């Protein structure tokens, strides 16, 4: 998550000093990296804190909250800031805000690691697997010999 926040700081700062619109294209490459890392981190964390058997449900819920509430609220607030301050200043303020979030996140992680040691996933966590695909490989030859439909 620290890498994602640092990527946002860099990206928003670069947007705030942008003069030539064509320079958006290389900056957007950074969006692919930050979004990919963020989304996988979000799904991984949701899976690790979910009670056993509810991993997929919690991942779906977190994704829905992000895509629904997060994106719509961010668009509303971002649009209001763009209207009030203009594009360059909005991205400058976002860069400063994410630099503060980054520093806060790193500090809190450092403090928690010093107090409680490194974070360990729950003891009963198992790597999810596709039950349909794994069951397909558990069929033995005797199952294939049985007729599917029997007539009387």
C-alpha cells in the first residue's frame, strides 16, 4: 500500500505541473501500475481478514464499495475541487494530501510493527482454490464406467 500511495503522490504532482497535454500518456502508465497494485492489495487484505468460507463475499463487498461509493464520491469531490480551484491546483492539493496519507501510513505501520511485531495472517487461512477444477481431477476410472442415465 505504501508503494501505491507514493505512486499517487508522484502522479498527482506530475499532473499539477503538466504543460503539454501529450505528457499525460506516460503519466497514465503509472496509473496502470498503481491501480493494479492497489486492487490486488485490497482483494488480498479482504481475503485475509474474512472469516473462513466468506473470503469471496468480502472481496466482492470491498470491491463493490470501492467501485460504487468510492468512485462516485471521488468523482463528486474531485469535480467540485476542479470547479473551485482549477485542474492544476486540484492535483497539487491531492499530491500534498496523498503525501500526508503516505507519511501517516508508513508511520502507523512502523509503530504497529514495533509494538506487535510483523503482521501474520490468521492461522486458519488457506489459499483459495477452484473446487470445480480440482474436483474434475479427483474422478477415478470407475466413475467413468457408470452409465449416466439408467432405464428401467
